[in-house]
């Protein structure tokens, strides 16, 4: 009797296949640990205090031949003659004698304020700081700066003082939370220049304390990691494309139309192939600021299809024949997945979409925007909890159903009993592997957060963060490949029909005529019968 490859594969071949998957998984982890550098780099810049008495819109350089007139400290005599609006904080990215590169993929900037405590100029509660920010670029050290973006932004300033607010503690510095400042979705130029002012009048920037310095922390993806990551995506995209095409070719050879489970496996392969598309290669030659949003959409499509696959996979091995092979039977679980995905898509469009026309934009800066986004997160979280509760219930029911069917095994012939035990074991094994993949993702994520980023093994430095990213990426690709391969239709029966398989065909032919699903090429597979409510021996 033919079914899926997993039902006809011998234990020895299944072990060899599992060993192959394990070797590929270990290799994907080692690529990140030994070859790839750390995923990101953070560089701290001290903003130069430039003087702009006439308050022109000329670009002020912090260093070089055309550097601005500057002061080192606000305690200098010259600083006493200046108005706060005459000061422009200038930052050049990157440091002298370095260049930015498209391999960096993106650039983030975070502000860190050094604010001294003064009894007569304290930081007020729930204060907002206003920043007049401008960004320019150039690709040659001798060329003029080209304005790219300019905007007046507001950010909440949250600072605490670790000592009592007394005159004895004047001059101590507040501990301020980092302030999100910039998110650039493409690093298409070699040099960037940030000029920012803190405008002051009767209503703006009042109660923000005595600012001494501003530090800008620039964060970008390492070029070496980008090369490793894009190489992996290129390999896996080709691999998954071939595997998906091979799978659908085997399905199309059947004399019956594809069933729901086969269609959703195809969708899973297509979604993983879409996730693997290395569109970042093209971003090296074009200034595509929407790449980060596109990458989020790729991940969203894959995880949505993966969650739908888990529900349908369990349901198709649980429901009776009248409810199988119909997507409408899973309308509320699939609806939860689509609803949660739409909520997260809207969330991402609001947060990242705003950066497409203004990289200084931050939806969290406003109270209304924060409440809206928190509402979206809560609704998506409720949908996720309902989904996983439903999934756990279905998994429990499937294993309970299998347990009931196993009680019928002693009444079967020995050869048939051994065959069914093998099928049940393989089905349970695949269910547990799915659970293990999800659990490993969570465990690796936690370890990635608490680790120092690297560790040492003899003379080798292991990049923990890179190993986490490449390992998880490789794991989900291998998981989908295993699903596609093991659940592809088996054509073994057309080449080798034993006497036992002929006996099985005869004894189960009435059931096949009744249900017309996938018995070999015309009806239900062995796993369908064993786990289905109407299975009878």
C-alpha cells in the first residue's frame, strides 16, 4: 500500500535521513560561530558643539579642513556669550579614514544625553525634548554635502538621579534612557553628516536640564555577516525551490486531485522559498530603503503559512472523513492566524513605513501612537494565545486518538502490526520534531539575549549571536525540507508490489471507494486511516 514516503521508508533510511539533516544543522550553526563575524557593530560618537551665530542652513563639519568653529565645553568663556539656539551638534559617520558600505544594509542611531543636575534647572517629569535634525551624504571627501532628510522631532526624555537632589550633589549626572533617533533602511553612500539643534523658546525644550554633551551610538550590520547571510539565503533558496518543484511534480503524477494537506505543504515550501529570496543582492546597487519592511513581510508570510500548516496537519489526522480535506473546517484557527498577521502587518507598516519618507520618524514618540501600537500588540498576543491553545488541544486529541488505535494492534497479523507501529512512531516523531523546533527557537533566543555575544573554544572565538541567527535560519529550512521530502507521495507500489500489499489493497478497497482521498493514488494514506475516527481493522 502506497502513501507518503515516510510511511514506506525503512527505519535504516529514515535514520540516515535524520543524520543528514543533523549534519546540515550543525554545519549551519558552525558557519555562524566560526566564519561569520558578529551580526552588528555599535560605534559611539561624541557630537561636536559647533557655533552657528547666524543660524544658517550650511552644513557644519566636526573635523577636517572645513571644520566648524567649535567649543569643547559650555563652561568656556565663549560659551557664556552664546545663545542655546547658536549651538549645532555635528556628527560625522563613520569615523575619520573610514567609509560606510552598502554591505552594512541598514543604519540605526541612538542618542545618549549627558545632563548635569542643577537645583535651579532640574529635569521635569514627563518632559519632551525637541530636536531639529538634518541628515546629509556624499560619496567623495571633496564633494559638497547633499541634503537627504530634515525634520523637527520630539522624543520623551526619561532620566533618573541616583542621589538625593541637594546642593551637595550638583554636577552629578542623570542616568538617561537611550533615545531612538534615526533608522535608515539603506546605506548607499560612503559618508553621512548629522546636524542637530535643540531649539529653545518660551514653550520648547523647557525643563530638560543642563545638557553637557550628546553621544550618538551608530549601529549597523557587519559587512562580513551580510556576505555569509546572503550566501546562505542563496543556497537555501535554490535548494528549497528545487525541493518544492520536485514535491509538486510527484503530487501531479497522481491520478487524483491534490488533497488539502498536500496543498498546504506546497504553500509551506513556497513561503519558505519566498523567505529565502536573496533580494539583498540587488540592494547593493540600489538605494532601496524598503528592504527592512520587505524582510519583515517575508518572515510574516512564512510564519503565517507555518502556523496554518500545523493546524491543518493535526486536523487532517484527527477529523473524520466527512470533515477532512476542507479548508472551511479550520476557519476559526486560520482566521486567527490571518487576523494576527494583519494586525502585525499594520503595526509594521506604521512603524517601519514611516521611515521610508522620514528616517527620524518614531511612532513611539507620541502618546497616541504608543497607545495604538500597544493595543495592536495586545490584540495580536491574544490571537496568538488562542491559536496555540487550539493547537495544543488538537495535538492532545491526535495523540489520544492514536493511543486508541494502538489498542487494536494486537488483533492484526504480525506483519501488518509491525508496519502500523512503524507508521505511528514516525507520525509521533514528526510531531515531536515540530515541537522541538519551536522550543529550540525560544531557547536559542533566550540564550542569545543573556550571552556576551561570543565565547572561546581553544584558539577559536565562537560568535554566539551569529551562530544563533544562522542556526535558527538553517533549522527552519531543514524542517520544511524534511516535511516536503517525507510527505511527498511515494510511488514505491508501482515498482514493487508484494503479496502483503496486494492483500492490503483488497481489504481496504471498499474504504477507498467510499472516501476517495489518497489511498495510494485513489484514497487515504496509512497514517490517515490509523489516526482517523472511521479507521477500522
